[in-house]
C-alpha cells in the first residue's frame, strides 16, 4: 500500500503528518471521495471542481490540481484493486493550537482503500439532529464530519446504513454521506441545494440523467413516498427498502430500478461525465 503525502508516494507506516496540523486539531480541512474502478477514477473533474469550491469556501489556498491529479494517478497505479475509495484530503496544515490558521502551508494526502460493491437496497433512519442550511460550512465538503459520525453510528445501531437529516426548517435535506431522492406519482424529486445539502456529484448526474426535479420537501415525505433512493459516490443509486419503521418491501420500485439501469449505462459510457 502506498499513499501520497509531501509531493510523493510513501509507505503509510512511514508517512508523517504533524500533530499540529489544523485538520487534526480543529477539522480545518476539506476532502473528496472518488470511486476508482479497476484503477480508473470516475468523474474526477467534477470532484476536483468541488475540491476547489470547498477550498474557496474555507478560505484555504486553491489546491494545485495538477499535483492532485498526479497524486491520484500515482496512488491508483501503485495499489491495483477492483473497486477503490480514492480519498483526497487537504487541510490548513501546521497551525497554532486554536482556530487561527497558520501560514506553514497546506497538507495534501491522497489514499486508497478497497471497498466492496454496495447492495442494491438498504435501510435508512431519520435522526432528530438538523443540517444547518445557513452555516458557514453549508455545502462544503469539509473534514468537520463528526456530526455525521454520530448520526451514522445511530443508523448502524438501528440496522440501517444511512441516517437522513432534515434542515432547521424541518425540510428534507440529505444523509450523512449521501443525497436522498423520493418518487411521488411516478416523478422523481430531490431537495434543492438551498436545503443545505451537499451538491453531490452523483446527485447532479442522477438529476441530469433521469430528469429528477429539485423540490423543497418536508421530512415527512419519507412516510408517503412511493419509492426512496440514495445517491453517493460509492452507492451510485441505491434503493431504500426501509425508512425508520416503514417497509418499502418491493424496493427497488419500478422508477428506481429504471434510474439504476440508466445510471449504469451512462456511467459506463463516460468515465468523466
Ligand atoms: C454530506 C454528504 N452529502 C452527500 C454526499 C454525496 O455526494 P457525492 O455523490 O458527490 O458522493 C456526500 C459525499 O459522499 C456527503 O458527504
């Protein structure tokens, strides 16, 4: 196994990041998770665009995308695997102990972990905690993810693989690491980015490829929707067969099943859509 740090491939046992790194001490960092299929990253251009947007939102210097591309290519080449989670992490670097960022330069790490393909359907729960649609970090993919850690642990306790949040207004928002879609009267809907959700790359492609509408929806729509599905880099489109105590036993329903087929066709057509 090799990872990228300090501009070169390194053995993870030998790679060192400072204990004063602002990513570690206060979560001052951003990241991307990219799917790698047989060593080929999927939708890398969109992920790098979002990395740049997240950096801008956090006030970090723009990442050197040539280096990030080189790092991704080197890491996937050094670690052959069928399906990988390619993880780009970029932080504020060595800083004083506090919220002020230092000026020692940023930290870039690129690593790869092997994953297995997700099942076609899964269970989700709703959680009582909210996404803040008006926060300083809203819409940014930052390493301040501990709220997601707590919510995802709750989902696992309940036999589910994802926890779904409403925003502060009680509107449907997103999961800990996924976007959510519902089918109502045969039409697909997903919350708008203004709900406070991350502008998921899978979400954007699913909207473009299925004609899903962006609709402001109450959290309670999950109790009524004919079908529910999740999207994320590693889930692609994944049907939901249970939300809290509600069984959607024939998941994937017909609309979701079609969306999954369309996804597979379009994604196979173009590695960097
Ligand atoms: C909070 C959150 N929402 C949604 C998503 C889905 O985004 P993407 O499709 O780009 O993986 C993610 C990323 O995995 C996420 O962390």
